[in-house]
């Protein structure tokens, strides 16, 4: 007998046994918190079918007669996966045009049985079918998947598969320093490993945003043998503009890095960077500015680098893929995933083998 069955049966059988021992139904019901009506129902079921009759007492049974025919159910499920953006009423209208008469509530009842009741769940089913059967997605399906990805990114639900798959970049206003002026920080975080970079500037422009990538981020990824594939930013002027006259957009195009932007007027802009900025403010800036007077940007940058070293190498992180390890340890443990999946790495290895063969 399964553990679940025992949990269902034992209290009811216990009530019957206690009443028998006490010789008093009312007292047994009072001790165990049951009504007398429940006792007599249990007693009748036990007399008819033993302990197993008690097991199914509270288990509701579906009324098969109320369900739509099997071929209609299959058509409803197929439409939900083929066009996940349709709501229940629009799905019902689509089916009526095909000669399948079903109401919107009838569509929803089928969706509930097949765990397809929400747009997100229908998209998940579409992705699974595409992956398993290798089907080609229609333009409408691709648009639905893209909208879902953008919505996730706007609310901090970032999809990332390995180091270098997606980086998050943002601008943080540090404050005003006497003799220097306003200080801005360009922040970059690898969304998989949470390895972070930060560089200080006295202005917030497309050139400083591109300089951060060119002088700090990309050299590090190149050193690791991994390509940076995509970057997520908000829609600030330092990140967005016409490619022909915008330094940041032009740099991404030259380096062949895809650019994802957060949803317009979304309160959650670039969540992973926002969280990092809060941590850095509390653990570094709030302490550093009380302990030391900085006279130059370079002097402050030196201490920023020291703190980042502690953050990346020694500070445990509770991020999704870190599991309590430090960002750098997470990177080292998962580096092989990026190397295996990185097309740039595969092409470089192929070129090396070709050159080696030609030389031989």
C-alpha cells in the first residue's frame, strides 16, 4: 500500500477502531474531529469494501459524459500549440470556421486538462514540440516566441544558456566628486556566471558605453576563448540610436554582437544590473566614501577594481546558476558549456586544423 493511500485510510479506519474500543461513537468523533455523519459513512464503506473503499472516499471522479469528443479535444490541443497567442474565445471562433462547434469555456476546459491554460504554457508546449519533432515554425509562431522573450527580459526573467550567451550592461550614477564633477559607472555582468565589470567615466555617452566593452569586457572574453553573443540594455541614449551615427550601435555591429533592449516604460529595466548596483552601493561606495577622500577618478577606479576582485573571486553568489559559488568559480566550472556551444570557437578550431593540415 502506498504512503499516500495510508495517509488517506489511517485516520478514517482509526475513527472506526476508536469508536469500537470506547463503545461510544460521539466521544470518538469528538476526539478525532469528525462528525457523526462522517463516522456512519465510513462505517458503511468499510462494511461494503474494506479499507480500500475508504481510500477513494474524497477522490472526485471526472464525468466523462460531459467531455467533448476525443477528435474535438485533439483539434483544440493542436490549435493551442499551433497558435498559442489565441485566447479561448478566439480559438473557439477559429474552430467554428473549421466546422468544429465548441464554446470558449469548452476550449478552456480542454486546455486545463492538458496544462495549456496560459499563454506561457502554450508557448512552452510549442517550444517542446519544435525541439522534439524538428518542425519549422511559422512567422506567427516566431513572433509569439519573440514577444514572450522580450516580456521575460523586461521583467528580469532572462534566458541564458552559458557564459558569453548574454551580457547585461547599464549606466549607474555614482555621485559628484569635488574637482572631478559627475561620475558615471558603466556596468557589465555576464548573466550566466554573474562575473561583473565596472569602469568609471565623467560623462554618459555612446562612446563611453562602447569604450567599456572595447577596453574591458571583450578583451577578457577573448582571453578566455569565448565569444560574447548578445547584450541586454535599457533604452537610454547611450545605448540606442541610428547605427550609422551612434558609436555603441556601430561597435556592436562591427563585433557582431546582438542587441536586446528592455520593454518601453517597464519599471523593471535591467534587473540584474540594478541588483548589482544596490549591492555595490551598500558594500563598496557607502563604505569607501566614508573612509577615504578621493582626489581623482583614477584613484577611485583602483579601489573599484579591488572590490570587484573580491566580488568575482571570493564572494559567494546566490544567483540561479551559481548555487552559492563565487561568480569566477561558476565561470570556470561552466566554461566547457560555452566552448562546446560557441560557434565562433568551433570555427576557430576548424580553421586551426585546416591550417595545420596545409602546413603538414
